[in-house]
C-alpha cells in the first residue's frame, strides 16, 4: 500500500494515519464544543468525526515529487468527496451506516466545513489553481484505496467503519475509473454556491450555528494535529488562538500545552 502523507517536507513528515488519528482525538464527547453541537442536533459529534476523517482526503491524489509536497486545493477534492458521500450519491448511504438521519441543512453544513477548513477567505483562488494543475491531477480508484488503507485504524476506532466498508463507500462515491480535477473544480464551484445559499443565506440561525461549530472544530483539530509537543519553537498568533480555543472547548487535558512544530499547516 502506498503511504499517504498529510505533510511531506523531509526530514519532516507526517502520515495521514497519524494526522487523522490526532485530529479525531481532539474533541471528546464530553467536550464543550460537542455538547454545544449536540444541543443543536444529536448527529453533531458523528458528523464532526466524519469531517475529521475525510478533511484531508484530497491529499491522496498529490504525487510525491522531489523533497517537498504541496497540497494546494486539496480541500476542494475533500469537499467534493464528502458531498458525493452525504448528498450526491446513494442518498447518504454512509450516514445510514453511521446511524445518522439525513438532513439537508446538516449534511450541507458538513460539506461546507470541509471545503472551507483550510483557507476560507481564499477558497475560490485555491479552487482555480487546482483546476489549472494539469493532466496529472485526476482522482483515481488507487488514490481512494490508498487513503482508506491509511486511515483504517482511526476510522474503525472512532466511527466503527472497517477498511473494506470505507473503501467501498468511497469507491462507490467516486463512481467511475477517474475524475479530472478540472471536472471536480467545476462541480464544486456550483455545489459551493448552492450550499452557501441553503445553509448560510437561507438557513435558520441554528443551521448557521451548526455549520460554524463544525468548521471551528475541524479547523482547530486539523491545526492541533499538525503540531508537535517536542518543539520549542515560538507559537504563532494563530497557534496561540487555537491553543486557547482547545483549552476551553476540547475537554482534552493539557490541550493548551502544545508548541508549534516544524510541521506547518498545508
């Protein structure tokens, strides 16, 4: 099985398995964030965990080239896959498997949170850059299998999804032998507009709060999972903000004791 990386700049690397595992450990069921979310919907924690499992799915299609791997626009592919899973294919078969009632505002909020977890103020530019990546940029079944294999342990532990189940659901959502990034980007541009109008512009205040809690949880857990507690490097302002947020909302002991590592957020 090919190794999927969440960060790759040798000698510093982080595998997808490690990154997703740490992200899924960020918010316990008893955490303040989850309790707030559960007060809006009993599906909140499960959807947050599904978002954390898949938020970096798009990194699986980036090939190793030289000594540094860039993942610009990976969130576009991740968001497209989450959309296919919860809305665009099989009427949300993965939600049924996870025991979650399919509600369009909630599934739309999850898709938006995954799409916007990286650079929410620069999403369109990152989408356009990915669309122009070239002929190499294509999501294929081998990428899906590599990703499913890479996150099989945290998927089983946190969502009771076996590797075979996850791989089958992802392959069914892919729907064909391969999809060019330009096609994915065209679809995502349309999907983003539809969901933004549904969830943010036309949704109830509870739907907007639900979306913001998902987005905050994914952003904070993603960033926290990119940190190392062994580095003595000074914290950036954003890292300090994440630490403060985690201290108050994660329910994880010592959440604010981390230090920014050589692993930057990519």
